[in-house]
């Protein structure tokens, strides 16, 4: 019982201090939220593309919803809702453990963290959560502006759906966080962890559904992509939030499976890595 | 002029010498480049499913745009990112003062001090893709077309450089600008596709406000053998305007620069 009370206190203090820290960087975080606009850029491309199928002359593409405009079985409204959802989901699943960890290891801040009776990964987790809380108002504002630009796509998900979408986003964040932790832990063995992170970013960009919903992929590529964690991190929660027809059980099963695989693997590698770790300097 | 060329040779000679020490990085750079190119090709391929074309561009024509985008991305990783991200560090650590004291143009020093080998393959790949796709699209290179293409690629690079430099300059006031460059990078990804593929409002925005159209689409038109005087003049005007802006902005920033240690 006392352990639980201690944990709760540690969590509260960590979250409060990290939130205060992140609030100082709110301008930075606002800019960062703005740099996640790629899905919205892709939205305008895909909707324009869907309109082209209806009116090859291309007139009046920007005005109002054209009935019947569709591409690969997705209507204009579905496309718009999907990409706005993907934008929101992306904002709350971003992880940057690799960069924070690399800097901490390089500057020698990791050593004192290892001495504390608290797993350093908790510290990173709370700072991510605090950063997301700081980001929330900017994301809400940006999503609002974009809904104003495509008012015909405005929707409010059913309460049950919304709850499932939030749950899926939280799980997706956990998976993405663990993938990044895994890459960060490789820092113990190699200085190339950030190069590996670049490859991870690329896979995330093209396979997660940020640039195109997976429904538009050729079936073989789509099936191959679904064996990676990436589509479950963006595509699945975004479809849930957009209120699309989908097999929710399969999505949650995939997320749970990735969590079950990544969590023990990360912790094991962390323990092996810390044993190898030798601090630099005096 | 000769002094600047000589300095440039020394700068890049030392950069080359120090980078051949880290050969494993090059492998990862190549892998990342391959992945990026494969992903971009796949995405453009998705747009062409069902034979709709992309904003009136055929498949090889759209690949010319992608080739130019890859070229610009390569130049960013070779020259712009390594140099301009250092301005931030120099402001923080106060070493900017040493640069300002040198008997050489400070903007030149800051923009050319080093280069990253890792971006060169991307420049090569971009040029190859551009040339191959232009041939596949049936472009017949005449002297006038090549000249127009070279001029417009030059204006595109000048605009790109000026945008980066202006953003890096803001670090004099804000110190941290890493996220601002991320916003620029995200916006420039719009240049992967011909500007006509976007809806009307964005097309205007990308031509007049953020000159994404002048970065890839306009040079691509010239490479494909359909350069036109209005675009040529527009591109040149934009390049001169943005370059002058970057210089004026740097002079203004320097007046606000108070050295870190005093």
C-alpha cells in the first residue's frame, strides 16, 4: 500500500514539474505541432484527385462537396475525415525518446538518473505526457481551423467510438514510444542510433497511413505493411476517430500484440545495456 | 573574388578530410536516401492508379518534379542544414563574434563553412532521375531549353537557400529555431508534387506566398522543354527578391546582436 502511495506521489510530482518545464517551451511546441501538417497537405491533394475523377476539366474543385467524387472507394467526406483524424492522432503519438536520450547520454546527465530509485524511462514517459498536454490547445485550434476550411466534412464521433479512438491513440503512443525506446537503448552499443532513427522515421512516414489511407495501397503492399507496427499507430486510430467501418477487435489485438512483444524486449535490452554503460569524463 | 574561391576550397577540403573518418555514416545515408526515394515513388504511383494523372502531368513528367525535389533535398542536407544549424550554436556559445571579426563577408562564412558528404548521393540521384524522366517524357533538349532549365534551377536553389538563411537568422532573437526549420521542411514537402495537383487556393498560396511552385514545378516545366518567358522572369524576380531579403535581414539581425559574453 505504501509503495502505491509513493508511486502515485512520484508520478504526480514528475508530471507537474515536466508540465511546468514544457509550458516554458510552448512557442517551440506550437511550431512543432505546425510541422505535423503533412497529412493535411495530403488531404488537399487526395480530395483534388478524387474530384478529378468526376470532372476531368477540374473546375470548382475548392467549392463544396461534389456528390460522387471518390477514389479507391473512399468518398471526399471520408478522405477529409480520415486525414484530419490522422493529423490529430499523429500529434498525440509523436515520440522523441531517441533525441532526448542521446543528448542525456552525451552530456553525462544519464549517470545521476541511473542512481535514482526510479527507472529513467519513467522520466521520459512523463515528459512526453506533459508535452502532449501542452500541445493539446494548439492541436485543437489547428484542427478547428481545418474543419472551417472543409465545413462539409465536420463530424462528431459517437461517444463509444470517441472513447475507443482515445484508447487506441493511447495504446498507439505506447507502441511508438517503445519502438523509439528500443532504438534509444541501442545507443548503449552503437553511436549510430540516430541514423537508425532516420530509417524509422521514413518507414513511419510512408507505411503508417500519414500520406495515404491504406485502403488506397495495392493489396499486397497493404498486407505487408500490416505486419509492421506502423499502420496500427496512425491508420487504425484515425479510422476509428473518423467513424469509418472497421474491425476494431483486430486493431486492438495488433496493438496489444506489439506491446506484449516490445515491452519485455525493451526492458531486457535496457538492463543489458546499462551493464555495458560506462560514464564518460570524471 | 579569388580570395573567396580560395577560402571555399580550404573550407571544403577540411570538411572532406574530417568526414572520411566516419565512413559507416555514409552507409546509413545511402539507405535513408534509397528508402526515401522508394517511398516517394510509391506515393506518386498511388496517385496514378486508375489513370487519373496528377494535376494534368503524366507519370514521367511528375517524376521530373520528384527528381528536382530530390536534388533540392540533397543540397539541403549537403550544404544548408550543416551550415545553418551551426548559426544557432554560435549564437548560444558566443563564437559568432569571432566570425564577425574575420575580414570576410559573414554571410558567406556562415553559409559555406562546411559540407556533408552524405547528401551528395542524393544530389546525384535527383539529377539522374530528372534527366531520365525528362527523356522518358520525350523532352528534346535544345540549347535554349537547357539554358532556361539551368537558369530556373539556379533560381530555385537561390530561393531555397534564402528561405533557410532567413529562418536561421531568426536565431539571433530566438536562439532556438530547430522547430522553425522543421516547419519549413514540412512545407517544402509540398514540392514533391506538381503545383497543379493542389486545389486552387493552395496553388495560389504556393506560388505567391511560399514560393514552392518556383522550387520544383517551374524548373520542371523548363526541363520538359516548355519554358515560358513569364515564368522565367517571375522565377528570376523571386530569386533576386528573396536573396536581397536574406541579406537585408542578416544586416538587420546583426544590429540587434549583442555579444553573449559582456
